C-alpha cells in the first residue's frame, strides 16, 4: 500500500484504523454519526412540513404582486 507516512495526521489515522479494536470503534463512530445526521435531517424536514405557519417573504417579489389574479 502506498500510504504517505510523512504527515503526522496520516500517521495518526493509519494507527487508529489499522488497529483492529480502535479501527472498528472509529468506523462505528463515523458511520453512526453519519446515520444520526441523516435521521436528524429527515426529522427536521418532516417537522418543517408539519408547521402551521403561513409562508412569509422578507420582501415582495415581482412574482407575488399579481399572484392569483389572472
């Protein structure tokens, strides 16, 4: 494997991932964090769709001046 071992950060990652116990923990944390972020994003989107607030705009746009008036 051609791995750049001259960088201390790469050495740290290689030491963590290449160790069986620690590598599994690191992969589990990264994977679990990704799944948690995905689930929280879906929950946030779902809660936004359930809100009772009317849509408001910060400024009137030309598309809204004649909205529904044709």
